C-alpha cells in the first residue's frame, strides 16, 4: 500500500471515480489487453496515483471476464509495472441504465448545469443510485483504513461518503471533489431528494468545487437544511457535531507535458495531420474540442461562425473551423439529438459557403491521440471554447498550455469556470450570435503584440496552477486541522 506526504502527514490514498483509469478487454487472439486512460479526469489522476501508490475504486466497464485478478476483483495497474491497485465494481445492465444513464446523467447533470427542463425524475433512478453508491462506499471502505484519505470524484457519488463513514467508525479522512457546477438552492431544491443529496455530501470531511460561486451555492443549500450551521467566512458547515470544510480549488492541467508534446509536433507533422482531414494548413484554423453534450454550445458556435462568414465574406476561404467531437452517453436521447444537430449544422454551413477548394467546417469524430490533439491545438490560430455552462473546462487550459509559440487566441465563454481565472481570453457570450461573430473577427484581426501578450500571461497562469498544484492543494487541505482552516482554498 503506497503513501503520500501531504501537509506533513503520510496517508494512504484511495481514489473513487465512476470511470476506471484502465479498461480490460481482449485482442483478436484472445489475449487480455488494457486501454490507456484517454483523457479528462482519469487521465489526469492516473499519474498522481501511480506516484503515490494506493487504490482506485471504479466501475468495471471493460469486459467482465477479462480478469487478471484475484477473487475480490482487484488488478494491478499499469499491468506491466504495478503502481497501484484497481478495484473494479461490477454493475448490471439495469444498474448502468438507472444509476449512470439515469440519476447521474438525466437528473444531476442537467440540474447542476441549470437545465431544469431536461431533468427526468424516475423513482427507480434514485433507488439504484442509492444502492450503487452503497456498493462503491463499501468497496472504498474495504480498501481504506483509518489512516487513509479517500478521495471521491464527482456527482456520481453523493451518497457514498455516508456509507464510508458508517463502515469505518474510526473514520478515514474523506474528501470529495465536485467537477461540475453547483447551482443555487432555488434550482437544486427542484429534485425530490435534494436534502438527502446535500446531507450525503456533508458526510465528507472536505468538499471541493472549482470556483467560489459553486462553493457559495453549496453553502446556501447546506444552510437550508435543518440541523446545520454554516460559517460562510470560514467555509465550513457544522453538522452532527462535525465540521465539514468546503473550498474552491480550480483544477489545472499537466501543462509541462502538454507543452513538450505540442513542441515536438512540428510543421511537418501538422501538414500530415491536416492533410488526413482535408484541412488546408495555409489558411487560418480555429478549433473546438468537446464531448457531444448539450451543455457545450456547439450548435451556437456553428451559428456564430455562419454569421461571421455572412458578415465577413473576405474570410471565406481564409478560415477553416475544425470541430473535434467525441460521442458521449449515446443511450440518452438528448445526446443522440445533439449529435444529429451538430452534424446537420456542419452540413448546412458547408453547403452554404463551401467551394471546390475550401471546406469551412471539418468535423473530426475519430479518436486523436494526445500527440495529435496537442499538435492540433498548437497549430490552431483560435480556440472556440463556448459552453453554455461548464464546471471548469480543461480544453481552454490545454489550448493555452499548447501555445508554445505564444501566438494563438483563446475565445472563452463567460459561463465556463475557467473564465474566472483566464481573464486574458477574449470573452464571449455563447447565446449572443452577433457578439460571438464579432469576437471571432476581433480575434483574427488582433495585433501580434496583443496576441502574444495575452497568450504569454495565459500560459503562465496555466503553468503556475497546473494539475500538480491542484492535487497538492486538495490533499494539503484534506490533511489540515479543520479548526485551523479559515478559507476553503485558493482565492479565485
Ligand atoms: C465530465 C464529468 C466526469 C466525466 C466526464 C465524461 O467531465 O465531470 O466525471 O467522466 O464528463 O463523461 P462520461 O459520462 O463519459 O464519464
């Protein structure tokens, strides 16, 4: 069992997340193969847990019988060089339908993104969410001791901390990071189990959000419950004779690795990648990178580009927009619809403006490896990051980290958490088609001096507040004496 030194205390680390960092399956010859973590949260945390050792508890979404394991479903990862133990929790199809596609992604996801009209409440979603949370809580408690820090990730597990607290009476140290926005109490209370969800989260010792607004919204929700006392200035909730700390810890990216990968992706590699997708490497390129999700504002972005090419015909043939999309949660009809809507919008604009030698929008939904993705960022003149609402949005930070030549422009939605930190970005309101189109024009016309000045400070900020800084901040706060803690985290 590995340990980590945080704030002077050594503690075992047990990470809990819905997605597993490595998926096990078979190759054509029947051999067991293991996928690398591809992105997002798990790719970010994997190197941390590799360094610290410990355990990772996650949904076993690979092939259930591809088991390289002892009887309690644990595997060593990475397989060729054991660094930590992956404990997989197996779910039935019904559990996946009701806990993952149901309560997590048809209730909590839209609710926390302020899209109450998309929330679909079904009693069986809640019942299954409760029982699956219990299974994850038990699995984490099995792997933990009272010397462990259990670090739970995200909205899939509001109720698991309670099970962990009950199963380990001596008390492990339990931390939860909420990666998506937290709405106002007026919005959150719309769901029938609002109180139980907040109570479940209050079983943690520390609860982290990306920005202070989400933290403050959560404190309002905690204050609305009976039996709680909230000290807003200190960022703590007193409940059941315990003190729960609530802080803001903006997540970062592995800026150094992104920069060195992008730096190695030279003009030659770029010309090759561009050629594969029919992108003319000699015209200006704007890029968007998203999961196909209705919160990401992709149709609005395409609408703004259409307006831009309408208003500025001189840019027809001179700017290509590359939308890199990945399919997501496709069993939910709203996700199927957004994928269709994006395809239709791309086709509409290409039909309207495309010529024999120029395709205005190139839609890439192939998998790109990290080298290609960071190379695409580096060689794109603009990034259009325009979610309608987003907890943080790490694409904005990855794009800045990849600008090793300091010459790209980031356009960033004022509704992304990242906006609070990255104020040298060109701010956009994704709902304003005209304003967005004007911002695209402004970004393309920006002087070299201004472009470089803005990008240099963005890169510096992203480098200073990188993934390591985030992990250290969260785990240091987790190991701090509750009474000594005045503010919940860094100021943003
Ligand atoms: C968001 C969530 C993550 C989640 C990711 C991908 O970033 O905060 O917890 O893993 O989306 O979504 P998926 O449902 O495919 O895991």
